[in-house]
C-alpha cells in the first residue's frame, strides 16, 4: 500500500471530478449523498422524538395517578427537554432535506 501525501489527495480529487463531470451533474451527485445522510439523520431524530414523546406521556400519566417520580422535577424536565430537542432536530432535518431540491430547481430555471 502506497502512502499518499498532499499531491496524492489532489490527484484523487481531480480523478473524481473527471469521473462525475462538470457542473450540475457533479453537484447533484453530491446533493444525493447529502440527502441520504440527512434522511438517515431524520429517521434517528424521529425515532428519538417518538420514544421521548412516549416517555413524557407515561410520566404525565404516572403523576396524574398520584405517583411520585424517582428523581422528581429534574426527571420530568430532562424528559420533556429531550423530547423538545429531538422534535426540533427532526424538523430541522426535514427542512434541510427539502431545501436542496428547491435550490436546484431554481438554478435550472435560470439556465
């Protein structure tokens, strides 16, 4: 295996650019990879949000029945804040997924 220095990395970059071609085609390939990664991230945020929602609802039900949480208000605050953060993360991921397509379509109209 040959170790590559800075020149080797530059050559690899130019080879990839030549393979994908110039302009929109290369950019759309990059966007495709980013969208699949963001889709995976959105799935994770959705899963986390669903579990947080269930945990929050269970705690509210438990308190409503007269129960006392083991860690008190800190537990409730942690669960609710975690749920809010995960839902905001899901919303951000979904917005980020939908925007690159909008940018591409506006670029095509300008051409």
